[in-house]
């Protein structure tokens, strides 16, 4: 299944849900407790989605579980994203990653000097308002910084249009997309993500 969005749009948390909720989850006896807990919850999401009337009890993913799951390599990150870490605040996801932009751009070049900042390996911090309601995910990017320097929104928009949209149609700084696995709501809270299915 194609990821809905890419990391640079701060939606990798929904990318995780879409990929993980449709992939085969094979619990490993060598996994950390946080990874094992995440795997059990994802298995429940998968099996619950197959029911005629899914259990609507909220399922909570902790920040610790999500970060451990990513660190374990259980989810393949988009090309060029070397590592990722999440922090949840009410309705906001702050994602920090190490990104190789040359790999992310896959050899595509631009003569526009404004896009030259998107080259090499950088520490990236993305802050976005994210939520899910009525089976739809909504992402509104607030800010993106490279090595501590905030990127102007117009330059970020140019980067998205030039390098990301050809690969991921529908990607934007403000995005709406269908949630997978009959997920009806997704709410980011303090160090947690809570979903319901319907």
C-alpha cells in the first residue's frame, strides 16, 4: 500500500498507521516491551477492521511505543529519511529526523537557488496540527526547520511541488486523506495518539 504522505509533511505518524495497519505484523520474542505492545495493538487494529461491527473502544499508542517501533526498523521509512522521533502535544505532532535530501530527491535537480538548501544531510524538525475525523486524516504543517533554521513556507511549497508531489500525488502542506483499517478518529494528545474504528 502506498504511503499517504511523506515525512517532510509531518504526517509520518499517519504514514505509520496506514502502513502498519495493513502490513503483516509478526511479533518477535526479542522485541522490547514497547515494540511488543505496539505490535499487539496493531494486530488488534487489523483484526478489528475485518469485523462487520468493529469494537469502537479507543486504542492508545504511546509516544514511547511509536518511537520504539520506528527505531526497531519494523516500518520502512521513505528513502532518505535515516531516523525519526516523535513528540505528541495536544493536536500537534513534532517530528525530528535525520534526512538525506539528495537521496530523497532521487537525483532530480533544480536550477532554482531557493531549492539549493534542500541538499545534503540535515536534521529536520517538522511541527504540524494533525487529526482524524469521519474516516479522514487532516494534516496542516505549521513549520519545518533544517539544522535549527526555519524554512520559509513558499520555499517549502516549491520543494513539495518539485520533488514530492510527482512521487506522492495529493501531498501538500495542508492535506486530507482517507484513514486506513476503518479508523474513524485519530487524536494526538500529550505523548500519545488515540484512535477509534467504526
